[in-house]
């Protein structure tokens, strides 16, 4: 007997397949590993089932991030002197990282503004030298610890929370209730290595 899946599951998986077909070559060239891309695609499909964003918006966010990176790379001076991570959630973009001066900070935001469908930009770029490899490794560790802590808390659906860390500052994004936001923030604050937690949630 063939299993029956909810229509929303089938719809979202269908959008995931379309996304992989269109952007698989791009990801392959960026990461140089087809196996890693397929694994990421499977994880993406699982996440989409729980996501409160529509399937179309989920894919839009992936496209926005690719376009943002492309736009930033076109400015060689900016790209060479800075470390910038553009993150999109529900068509809202977070710019995290470091730039050497205020002029390049504004230039980076201007390049992102050229992308259609973006509803808002949080420019959290710090004016400083690019972070070291050690600092970025520490940020990745903190992000992983926050995600793990959220996943073990049964009162929160961790798949609905986007966690980004830069210089020990944790940014939380997602479509959540105020209660979920408060719980997630408290969990993140208790994680070792977290310097500060900034909430960039949208409330439902």
C-alpha cells in the first residue's frame, strides 16, 4: 500500500526539487562537491516541512542569498577588504561580518538593495578588520551549540529558528510567536561563548 503524504508536504518537496534542478550547477561550482550538495538538498527538504514560510518564499530566500553574494563579489575592492555573510529569511536580509570603513558598509548595503523582493535589510556589519579564521571557527561552534540547545528544548521547534553568529553575537531570525521568541532567546543566552543575542524575529 502506497503511503499518503499531506498535500503541503508534497507541494514543498516539489519546490525543493525545482530549486535543486535550477541551482545544483551553481552550488556544485561553489562547493566543488556534488555529494555535499545532494545532502544539503535532502536536509533542505526536511526543514521545509516544518517551515512557516511558504515554499515559494523559502526558495526566494535561497535565490536572494545567491544574488547577494554575486553582487558583493562584483565589487572587487569591497570583497577583497571585507568579510560579509548575507542571510535571507522571509525576504528579510541580515548582513553580518566586517568592513574596513563606513563607506564600504553603506556600499555593501546599496549592492544588496539592488535585489528585487527584499522587504528589509538589517545592516549589522561591524567597521573593523575582517575576522580571523579562528574567530570564524569559534562563531561556527557557537552557532552549532545554540542550534543543539534549541533542538533539545521540547517547547521550541528549532527548525523554525535561523541562527547566525558573528564575533560572538548571535542573531535569531524566524516566523515565531512572542513566547517562542522569548524561549529561544533565553536558550541562546545560556550557551557558552555567546556575547550577546539580537532578536530579528517576525511575530505571528
